[in-house]
C-alpha cells in the first residue's frame, strides 16, 4: 500500500495518517485506488489502531531491517516497539526520526544491570553522580521541541552513559556529549564506539560551563531539570540556536525552549514534565537572618 504521507508521520499507518491531516490521502491496492478523509464513513466505522497492532506493525518493520534477529534481541525489540507505541505516539511525538531512532537504539545497553528489567519503563533510570537516563516521553518531547536539523551541531549536557547522545547522532550532523563524571564519560564513549557512531564524541567538564572551545552550537540539550537560568550555556548558542530543558517552577516542571535571536534570548514553555534536577543547575540557597 502506498500512502501520501503527512510530514513527520511515516507511511504505512493508514488511520494515523487520516486522523493527523485534513488533506486527502491516497492508498493504492490491487483492486484500485480509494480515498481516505477525516470524518469519512471509513473512519466512523473503523477503530483507531490499538497499541498491540502498532507494536506488531513496528516489529514487522524492524524484523525486515534485522532478518537475523536473535531471540533475546527480539525480546528487547518488542519492548522498544511497545515504548514507541505506548509512550511516544500518545504523547504527540510526531517526528518520525525520533521514533525511528528510539525504535532501533538498544536502550538496555545504557542502563545499569540492576535496572535492566525497567530499561523501557515510563521512568527515569538512575545512573550515578546524580545523573539519570531520562524517561522516554520526556526525552522524545524535548528532542522534538529542539527542532533538530540534519546540519545542526549539538551539545548534549549531562550525557550520562550516552543514550541521548546516540539518539541525537541519528538526527544531527555532529554531537558532543558533555559529562563531568569520568566513569560515565568513559562508558558513554565506549557505547558510542561499540555502536559505530562516527558523528558523536564525549568530552569531560563542568556541565554548567558547557563546552566553550567547541561553541557555538545550534542545539543544546540538557538531561535533567534546572532550577536557575543556564546563563553560560545560553551564551554558547549560535544565532537561531535552541536550548531545551525541563525547567522547575515551584512544584511544577515544564519543557522549555530558549531561542537566540541575535543578542536576545526568547523563552517558551510547553509540556508538563517532572525529571530530577541536573547537578550544577540548582538555585543558590538564600540565607534568612
């Protein structure tokens, strides 16, 4: 079946295509051509795809790309397909590049052995030194908010064991993972090497100070929440550059994108999110006399 795709939604998900766009979608079968429209009798009489059906379709697609898949790899591939179907799609992650990257990258490689059973759960995975591997929803929505282009240079702050760096490498031209915990930095570098990621590297340094020697960056991505303005990082954005992060505002947290407009910085708050604070970005304590 051939489908004229809505940008950001891959062909093959017929009902999702129809619901996503008021435009006409044409599907070709052996019996001829028919039209699918929003509000059509077709949509009223058919249910939207279930999570199980989407997972099944993702797995067929994945197995075609990986015909020699072993059983244990197949098990984690099913978990990845479930993650995409249940945590990304229902939360308006429409960028197919993000979904494809998270469908194919083995998240379990980047978590401690004790966390393997929950590698694909809807939660942040603790690493060490106050780092976490962000939950799939928060990670994907921040990536989408960053609007990453294929020519962009990206700084991944607090990259931990390198999962976010690996996902970013599938979308950008060049990625620098920044980590101040040497053990985590070494793990991240080894993970990139073992996966054959050629357009990403890992450097060590203070997270709040960024990576001035490689600035400016088109995108700066923070793996955790902040409780204060990331002033030094904002200074390392290129013109038109974006910094994305979860910003704490009292007891609430929101995904925020900062955008550099020449000498000014704009800020826009979007989705709700709750992730741990990234060390080095806590609000300074005030003293009461």
